[in-house]
């Protein structure tokens, strides 16, 4: 099966690549430990914010998909809605606001 990646997967990969590259660059940079720790904290905060936004977008996409399925399938869509609700609940486990 030939699987194509969507925007969410690409965005997540790009985000993780940038974050990893930033951390490695900071660790190898010739500066004091305090300055490095401050930069890492700043980058981690930015990364957390970006991941939260990505999770929110994924949740909205699930909502839209559920609405489309319900309208297309009518009563049969209710079982699909339950499955999407379960997926949404799994996604909420990664809510970083609680960290």
C-alpha cells in the first residue's frame, strides 16, 4: 500500500526536526551554561506552544470529519462518531496544558 503523508504529519516532522536541530546547535554553541539553559528553556516553551496548536488543529479536523461522516451516512454515522470520539479522547491525553 502506498501511503501519503498529510499536512499534520509533515508539520509535526518539520517541527520536531527544527526543535532537535535547535537543541543540538545550542549544546554545541560556545557560550556559558546559563545562557544555553535559558535558550533551551525558551525553545522548549516555543515547542510546547507549537505542539499544542498542532493538537488543537488535529482535534478540529476530527470534528469536521465526524460532521461530514454523520451527514453522509445518517444513522450509520453514529457508530463512526463514537469511534471518532474515542480517538479525540486519546488525543486529549496529550493535552500539554496539564503538564
